[in-house]
C-alpha cells in the first residue's frame, strides 16, 4: 500500500503560529494548567501535532526541566561577581554577666568587685580587592553562556527525541492499518476458497490454507496493536504527560528527494550544532579561568572600618561609691597639702572645697557620677572611636600552590581546546554518515515501492488464476505473504527516511526543509 502522507519536521521558529492554526483539544494535567511545578495525572486526547508535542516536552519533560533549572541562578551569579566590588557589612551585639569575687591579673590583686552586667555592639565594613575579583565577572559571564549553550543543546536534543518518538508512533499506526488491511484480504480469500469448494472448483485443503493465512494475519494485527500502544507510551514518557491511546497524530510527513550538499551541511553544522557550541562555550570558560588563575601573583588590597560601643553595670554600687569617695578624699588631702606649700611660697591657695566629702553636696555629686558611669545596661552604649585600616598584601611564596593552580588551569584550557577539536571531527564524520543514510533510505523507498507494486500485481494474477482454476491455493498464499511483507517493508523504508533526515537536522542544528 502506497503511503501518501508523511510527517513534516518541526520548525522551531514558527511554533506559535502553528499551534494557533491547529484545531486540537487537549486534556492536560490540572497542575500543568495551574502552572504548578509538577504536572499531575492526565492525558492528551483527540489530536496531537508535532509542534504541540514539542511544546509539551519543553514544559513537562523532567530531564529537560532539570537542565533548564541550571539557568535560573545565572542572574544571581552575575550579581555575586559584581558584589565583590562592594564592601561587606556585619553587625553584632552581645550580653554578658560576671559574678562577684576577687579580680586578679596574673599575680596582681585588683580587689573584690561586685557582679557586673555587660552589653556591647560592633559594626564593621570590609572590602578586599584582588586580581581575581576584577576577572570574576568575565568568568561568570562565560559560565552563564556555557550553561545557556548546554540548555540549548538539551532543547535541541529533546526536539530530536520528540520527533523520533512521533515518527515511531506514526509508523506503528501505519503498520497497524496495514495489518488490518491484510486481515481483510485474508478474510476475503477465505470466503473465496469456501465458494470454490462449494462449486467443486476447490478442495478443503484450500480452505485450511486460507484459514491459516487469516490466523497469521490476526497474529500480525495483535502485534501491531501492541506496538502502536507501546510507542504512544514511549512518546508520553518523553513529553512528560500521558498520550491517550486513541489520540490522532495530525502532523504529516511528505516524501521528497533530498538535494543536499555535504560541504554546505558541514559549514552549517560547524556554526549551529548545539553540542559543538556548548564545547566552544566551555573552552571560553577555561580560557577565562586560566587568566584568573594567573592573577594570584598580583597584590591584594584590604580596607576595613569599625564602630564599637559597650556598657557595664554592677549589680550593686556600694563598693564603687566607697572607692570613689576614697579617691576624692585622697584628692582633698593632696589639695590641702598643696595649699600649705603654696602658703610657704606666697602663692594663692587652690579651692579644695570641691574635694571635701564632708560637704553633702560633694558626696551627692560623687555618688551621682558613679551612677551615671555605671548604669545604662543593656542599650545605653558608650561609643568607642571609629577605626579605619588599609592593608596591602603581596604574595611571595605560597608553597607552590599558585603554580599548581595556574598549571591546572592551563591544562584545563588545553583539554577544552582538544575537546572542541574532537567534537568537530566527530561532527564531520556523523554529518557525512547521516547524509549517506538519508540518500540511501530515499533510494530504498523507491525500491520498496516498486517491490510492493510488483507484489500487488503478483497477488492479483494469482487470485485470478485461482478463480479460474488454473492455480492452486499455494500460489495465492505465497502472493499474499509477499504483498504483506512488501507493504511492511515500504512503510519501514519511508519512516526510516524521515528518521534519518530528522537525525541529520539534529546534527546540523536547524531545519533543512
């Protein structure tokens, strides 16, 4: 049976217009319609075009979603690289308690102190600039480009997977139609054999042969039905949603003669092949990282500023009052002694009344000063002077770690360059091989079509001879088997051509129609 309609390859640039033009009804998982992270159970019904299948795969295929998620942090990686030029800020606060008891510093006794509550804060800014800081934005830019190229490669690979699965499903449907046609032919032959026996022109053996042929056709139909269901399951797995068993695949493939130049294909593949583009992006990353590694020989600059404050409050002020009054009393005695000396020298005396603790106002002022200096816990901080610092560091010797890192970066760069060259060699061989496969499969289709036409004519002649009693049923059975095999071979040849052509397009990186 001549296959009139074939599947047309997906054109990525016209997906939106194609989807709008297709009159299709899809029952998609509720979670997908609501924009949730993971689609729920559901199926695609009625019709499914290749364009819609590719869209569903990009939206729900879990492997592609994993690849695509890698690009979600690209913007933050870029911001982090630029953030190296901004100072980092930190703030801290602490609360403390020290029990009462004797204070000592080494062998010096500082006396008995009451329990003390303490509180402090610290704020600071710091900035460190190195040679690598200036190259980090370029490194991140190239890394993001490499990730984007990997995602594009995964997308192109997914399109090829969907196309191949779509083709396999169409081929299985075509084989199923052929099996049903073959069963109808064998049933017609059984009726013809029975009629021949009734008029005395045949034997019961002819009926048994016809029934055997029908049984084999039934087995072939059962296998074709299983293959059609299996290919739909495989297609659904790639799409990430369930494809209903009765869904119609609406995109047609048309058979055409491929007039392609290997030189033009190779030139296009070198520019558009997604795997090669990803390798080149990774090579650029390695080149930039090698430059960044060499900046370890450059000096680094560190700037910092800090603001601090603290407050201390004893649990009881009695000992502090006594200490302050003793201090003032000592100052009073020193002032009296100084005035005596001044009197002998004829100098005017100093005013010692402000140190006379026998005066209630002086004692009250001293006690209030102690309170003012030792109250305010926890947030009445007393700020310390602001401090600034700048440090320039020049690396002299780091135990050969720099040399190792620089050499590793150089080796990585050379390996990336060799990987690109390997991909180019692989691509050249695979493009030429794929083009040969396309041309061979196209010629095979023509040969299989001619074989099917010959087998159909053979069956017609065998049936006519059997009807006239000039041939046995063996000739009809053989002719039917030959035609059935020729039809299946033709179907396989046609879809093998389209599968080969889709593989060639995947290697080139763009549509060739």
